[in-house]
């Protein structure tokens, strides 16, 4: 990660009406951001890379409306259950933990490792801060010792002089989408539509909210008119039981 890629916390609240979604390093929500934009959803989405240590303050200060975060990694991280006491949260997936090793490390002969193998054969670095992971990987490359990271963070900081191995008995790390309780109706509606995209809801789904969010009276009237027109056409187009013949009577099947 270069200095230009280093996440910096949003310095001020999001613009009024903006839908700002944060994500911590390693999490890759680009496909969901892309779907929101492809569907021309309203309001326009703004994505922000947030330091792993700053996501709670970013939500509290309304610098982001929602944030993709990793739980259970940093000391003091809440569990999903505890987080849901104060926030809304949707569990998305669990990440594997891996050991990042120098390519010269003898442990690279193994396809995967246990925690016991890692500690018996090497001296791992202290628990890594996600925001300092680039330096920890550099130290691993220099032979100082392996560093344990979530797999996505190891991939983010991939280098030619390091590799990684899955830790088969290490606990997984949950990744969730979190947003504060108490948003106004418009804000909550926006987040719920985004949650629908994250969960794979199709654009044609009946549960998909309209692109204008149903916020304008004109939009509501237009939808009512379209529904009434469609219903009238269906009623007028219902076929009879038989097809009229050229003579005007009903064509009957010969016995």
C-alpha cells in the first residue's frame, strides 16, 4: 500500500442527502457499489476508505452513513451480538486468518499451518494492527518473523518476497455492514435498499424500492397511473371462450 492508498478518516460529516458508505482496509465492496451505480439508485453513492481503528467514530460523527467493518480483530472490538445493542448490523461473511511468511521461510513447504506449527517453528510478530499491516508485512519479508492477518489484508499487501499460509485452526473473522440506529426514514430506506443489493436482491425484485426512493408525490402519482393503466389493459384483453369464425359465429369442433 502506498502513501496515497493509506486510509484517512473522513474529516467532516457527509453532505446533506449524500449516501456515504465506508469500508475498512482489505474489505472489497466494489461489486456492491457498482450495482448501486449501474441501477442509478438515488441518492448518489460516495465510498470512503476508513482506517480500521476509526469506523466507530466515523459512524458516530455521521462522516459515513454505513460502514463495512471487521469484528473481533482489534482489542476492544465488540462481538456481533454486542454491536447490535447499539447499531444495526448485517453479517456478510467470515474471513480466514493466514500467516504471512518470507518466501525463504522453511514453513512455506507446507500448504497450510496450525497455530502450534507456526509458534513451534518460528517467532511470530505481535498481534498486528490492521492500519499498520504494511509495515508488519515488510518485517515478515525481512525475516523478522511471520505476521498473522486476515486473508484479505494479506492479499492487499501482497509482495513478491512474501507468501501466506492458511491457519486451519484459527478462528474466523466476521465482516459486517453496520449503520447507526435512529436514522430518519429517508436514511433508513436508503440503507435498506443498499442491504438488498448486498444480499443479492435482483433489480426486478418486488422488494426493490423505486429509484426515486418513493420520495416525490409526482413519482407516486406516476406509479399509480401506470398501475391503473396496466390493470385496465389486462381486463380489456381477457379472451373469450371461443374464437369467432368468419361468419361471426363461434367455431365448433366437428363430431
